[in-house]
């Protein structure tokens, strides 16, 4: 009777060992591929987020400049009798704000790479 129990126990052990999943030979390679794909997807998402934020900041900066100095810029464009040597204060302000905005955007783009 004990021999039958031992035989049953051994049969159960071998059956349980067969049920355990064995890892494929290229498990590490496949896992590293999945990790690399996830990293690439995360980088793409981050890149798209950066691009969208740069577009949003650029559009908001341009719209702020147009909102604040739009009338002055239109007046400066309409005036054709203005001599080339004299600059009005509004055009200097508009040009300096545009330069500061573009320089800041340039620095942000350089720091991301």
C-alpha cells in the first residue's frame, strides 16, 4: 500500500513539474525587445509633447505680440513717409520683444537636445 502511495506521489510530482511553464530559449532577447519598444514609444510621446508645447508657446507669444502691438505695427506699415533713419519707440519695443522671444525659444530647443 505504501508503494502505491509513493508511486502516486511521484506521479503527482512529475505532473506538477510538467505543468510549470519553461521559459523559451530567447526569453531575455524578447524581453529586452519589449523594453526597447516601450522606451521608444515613451520617447515618441515625450517628443510629441515637446513639439505641441513649443507650438502652443509660439502661437501664444505671437498672438500676445499682435494683441499688444498690432495697432502700432499696422500704423508703422501704413506710414510710407517715414524716413529710414528714424525709428519709433513702438517699433523698437516690438522688435526687442520678438528678439527676446526667439532667443528664449532657441535656448529651449538647444537645451532639449
